[in-house]
C-alpha cells in the first residue's frame, strides 16, 4: 500500500489519545474478576513444581 506522507501522518495521529485521557483495558488474566483466581493458580503451580508432584 502506498499513500501520501500527509495522509499517513493523519491516519497515525488518529490513534493518539488526548492529554489526560485514561485508557484501561484489562482482559484475560489481567481482569479484576480473574485476578484472584489466576494468583491462586500460579501459587498452586509453583507449589507442585517445587515439590515435584505429578
């Protein structure tokens, strides 16, 4: 795809947020609902790994 420089800059600047605008995206394991569950799973995995339990 070949576009003009000014058109490219225009398309690029559309993705810049306004000053002071906060973006919060928490999906998957980072979601607040899943955070406690994911921490418990990681602790259990580390325990099993440390004790060589299969």
